C-alpha cells in the first residue's frame, strides 16, 4: 500500500498567490484584450462557424471584459497612489532668495 494522500492540500494550492515577472504582469491586460479580439474575429469570420461561434463569442466577450477590467484596476490603483503621494508631500511655501527676508 502506498502512502495516504494528505487531505486539504489541493485547496490551499489552488488559492495561493502567484508572483509573476513584472513584464508578464504588465502585459496581462493586453494579452487578454488580444485574445478576446482574436476570438471575436475568428467567431465572426470563420467560413463555417456552426456550433463553435457562440463559444468563441462568449470567450471573446469574457477576455475583453477581463482585459479592460485589469486596465481599469491598474489605472485606479496608480491614480490613488499618486493622490496619496501628493497629499503626503509638505506644502510648497514661497521660497525667498537668500537675504531677502532679513
């Protein structure tokens, strides 16, 4: 008899964080949008789409939606970070030339 399988490891493995290289992470929304556009075009322009067209169109809408969602999330995060940096900056006072205030 082999060793018994450990219970509960597959669930934890499915939901652990994945760290991507920055280049891949930056390209992810564009990859999703490109896949969605390719699926949309292939669904629309296949010579005999038959049963495949609805699935391609569903995949196209899902991928385009995911790509745009990633872009909007990233934009919102960057704008929020920029606002927090600006608020944390000390207010810029009027700088007087040397000796002008004496």
